[in-house]
């Protein structure tokens, strides 16, 4: 912490952080301090504006003489899928781009064994002749080096001819990792001094360029710092870099032998460190194509001020397993930015503003006061039992890091750094008419090879949410349900039982002419450890008061419960309906004072709400702050909203990427809910939780048992979602 304070002092007094500081920032799990500092610097520098452009990628050929280990894009001549565009084909793509409003084409490709400098000059000339206004950001240092060698010309000569023919600037690719230990392992392309020298030459001739770093594979934090340092030195010398773009490693169809995507936690920290260390760069890109839209959007709070562009056709990341889609509309880009409270600015390649959405100053993110940075202390500055007005005021401040700091302190008081979850089997009671049917469905579940995981389930959840009022009498009865519970207990003696579904339970109890209290008593007697609300209760006509009363009734019979609060959103681009949300939270806080039986509270996005991950994370922090007397703030991993790849809007109807879960736990959640083993492999979650500096624990339904999960630590490669959930294009 002393080191973090020193770094903070340096940054606030405008001094440079050094490489040892940067290494410290990589090694700390304190993402809130790192992020808030980066956000501070970014807001000072860019005043809450976030840039994007309308562009199109054109990859003229994928034929390449190189065989870089990380590359899934390159093909050898004659290989299936190998292509090389003619000038006409390239012109067609440029024409499409211009028709769609593009101001830039981004052109990079393989090192084609037969293409010479002349072909590139022809390509540039043809595009420029037809579209003189279109900016061509083209050809990496690797391609320039290759063309110079083939033509036996100097780099300067090649660049000068290209500039003459219409080259506007250079992209940042080919930098990979500068440290030779890694560079030599992953690629045989040009050396680090050569890459830097080509950019230096370009800058000295008035050609601006970008720079990148390919991270999240076999490099260490030291290697990353070395890389950033080289870039900072060159920028000091030339000031010729427009932007730095961290490229998160995409793991598929290449020779690296790594099966995982980068951790969301690492993506965000890496962006923040780039913002802090690269103090001589104006622009840090949160490249949505590689990071995914969700993390890219969150990146705007972590020091990034650019989302890149509409892109339209991206192949390099896509072929290596990129999951973000290939194109995004201007409207989506603007929406993504607006929802984080930033001002979208369309730019050209050189960052001249082209269109700035009208805004008033109140919409801008607050210029974070220096005293609020790096973990403010809640207990001294915030009421321990906040009232609705206190919470609304806090929500309106829209300060992600302040919220995260307040919330994570509270969670850590409760559970230290432990983050729990329950590998579970979910049994939906809907069509089961007889206990035998349950046996059948259990057998088929088990036959289905629950997952690649070595973990056995710790919770069986009987989900009653599918039970409909009219049909309940004929289909499933209260006594039938108790019979199911017995079968489950026999079949899985080591698992704890939970029941979910407020409406369903109510229907069953009514049809058996019992009181709710009696219903809960029976559940307790049948060894049910926890009752929880299930998803979309509001849709099933359960009012909030009824929900609260139901939990009270369970508590009267000492049945622990987990209520759920749905987060809804007002019409587009407005903030969540905090009033309602807070009122519910406060009602559970009061209930907890009476009974002490609420073992956790879960927040979920309401169905079809357009909550973005960033909004959701703020809501989690706010909920944690609102209910300090409830031990666990549960964010069900399966219900973290992700952005729709097609609409760029938040959605609760998608499965969350695990990428987001460790981010959420840094902002105050301390449990990831029940995770069905037939849908997610939990080893991936362990890794993500650990990467964020927390200790993963497997728990049972009422948190009375916490299993040690250290045994999974030495399992190197792990699976992500099962393939059926994630089709790689
Ligand atoms: O140089 C290749 C990287 C780069 C993988 O300058 C991979 O505005 C992740 O440089 N996983 C090309 N990355 C892309 C690039 C770029 C992209 C967007 C904007 C700009 C800009 C530049 O892609 C390559 C390489 O470092 N790459 N394979 C992979 N499996």
C-alpha cells in the first residue's frame, strides 16, 4: 500500500512512473486503485470524450511467408482458404467502405512471396485516385521491412514512395512482444530494434503511426513493462504515435497451445497501466474486436479513450477465436460510449473531431477529485445504514471507483477475500408428473456427462419457477415435490438442497390448501437448506411486497433465504430506476434485522432490460452498500448481462462470459451463485477468481460448508464454456 501511495503521489504531482512502479501495478490485485488512477489521468487529459471512427479493415492477402506461432490468419500458397485480392477487389471493398461513411481503410496483410512494392503502390494509387479523401492507414512495419528487403531499398525510400502514392499513416501491428526472450519464441519476423526504427523513420517523415502489444499468452509482467518502456522512449523522441492498442491474445487455431482467453481483470488492468505509464500518449484504445464489447466498454473507465471503429470485416482476431463479431454500427458505438457517461466523438484517423454528440457539462464524468482516489474509506465517509436519498445521491455521482471501493471494503469485511459459488444441478419442475419422471430426467442429466469438470455438484436446486397456476393441480403436487426432494437426497447424499421459485411454491402450497408457513416448515423438515427467488419473478406477477412477505414467512420457520432484486432500466440510455431498486434493498435490510435469515442477496438484470455490464457493476456496488447486514452479495455468473453482439446493447438473455465475473467481484460481489455443471466448467471460474486476487471456495446451499479448491491450482490449461455454448466462427 505504501508503494501504491507513492505511485499515486507521483501521478498526482505530474511525475513519471518508472518501470518498477509499472511492475508493481501489474502485480497488485488492487484493480480499483489502478483503475481510478488511470481514470483520473484520462479524465484530466481527454475531458470525458471518447473517440471512435468509421473505418473498414481490408486484408489484401492472407498468404504469408512467415509462420508466427500466434497467428491463425496466415496461409501458405495453395492452402485451403488462401487468397490474394486483385486491385479491383480491393477497390470494391474500399467503395463499400466509403458508401458506408468510412473515413479510413485499415490495410494489413500477409507477406506474399510474389507481391512487390509496385503492387502496393498501385493499390494505394488506385484507392486514392478514386477516393482522394479516404485515409489509408496501411501496412505494418513487418510488411514495410519485407518490401524494402525484396526491393533492396531503404525503409525510408519505401515509405517515401508509399507516402507519395497515398499512404496516410501506419497501423501498430507486428510489435507483438519486444522482449527478445518472447519474441524469438513466438515469431521470426523483424527484430525489436528494426520495428522501432521503421516507426522512427516514418515519424521523422511526417507519417504518424500506432503501436500495439500482443499480451495474455506466454509473456510475463516484466516483458510487458519492457515493451511499454520501449514505446514510451520512442514517443519521447518522435511524438509520432497516435495511439497505443493492447491486443488481447485470441487462443484458437494457432500454435501457442493456450486454451484460454485473457482474463477480463487483466484486460482492464493492462489498459489502466498503459494509460499511467504511457504518459506521453494521448490515446489508448480499448479495441472491442479483441477484448469483446463488454470489457472494451468497461475499459472506458480504466483509462481508455478510444473504441476503434466500425471495422466491418475483421479476420485476424476472428480466425483466432475472436468472439466479438466483426462489425459495429456507428449508433452502437455511440450508445456504448454514452452509457458510460462519456461523450462520443467521431474522429478521423489523426484524431481530428468530425462529429461530437451534443451534451451538457452535467453529462460528463465527474473530474475525480484527487482526495477520492485510491480507495476512499467508507466507514469514515458514508453512513453504515444509508437511506434511499443517500443511495440515490451516490448513484447520481456515477463514480464507478468510489462505489467499488465502498462496496468491496464491505464485502471483504464479511468474507475476507473469499469468493464462493456452488457447482450445481438444476432441476426444473415443470413437466414432471410422477417421481419416476424425475428419476428419468436425473439419469439423462448424469448420462450427459455433467462437464469436463472434476468437481461434483455441491447443490441440487429444485426450480419451481415453471409451475403455472392453472396447471399446477394436475401436474405436480406439494406432496409430489416433497417426494422429489427425498429422491434427490437419496441420490445425492453429499449435496445440499435448495428450492427456488416464489410463484411456483405459492401455487403448490395453495393447491395443497396449506399456509405458506407450513410449506416452508415442510421444506425445512425435508432437509432443504435454502429457499431462493428465481429469475424473472416480477414477470410472473409476484409483487415486491409479496416477495418480501414470502421471505418473512420462511424466516419464521428458520429457513434461510436468498431474495433476488431485479434491476430494470428506464427507456434507452437512462440510468436504472434506482428508486425502486433501493426501496427493495432497504426492505430486505429491514427484514434481515428481524430474522437474520437472509444468507445472501442476489441482483439480476430484469428480462430484456438493456442494462450494460458497466451499469450492472455499479448496481452491484450500490446494492452491497445498501445492505451491509446481509453477508453475501450474490452475482449469479449466469446472469451477468453482456452486450448483444448485434445490437451493442445490454441484455440479460445471454450467458455471461466468465470474463466479467472477476471484475464484478472486485466491485463488491462475494458470491457467484449456483453454477449449473452442465453449462459451465468451473475450473475456468477458479482461475478467473484467483487472477483477480481472490480465493475461490465451493460452498453448499446455505454457505455452512466451504470446500477448499486449492487442488485445482496446478491444472494449467482449462476449458471455457462447453463448445456447444460457444460456436467459434
Ligand atoms: O500484428 C495476430 C495481432 C495484429 C493474434 O493500428 C493477434 O489502429 C491476438 O495491429 N490474438 C494486427 N492478436 C492487428 C493490429 C491492429 C488492430 C486494430 C487497430 C490497429 C491500429 C492495429 O494482430 C498483429 C498481431 O499482433 N494478432 N494474431 C491473435 N491470435
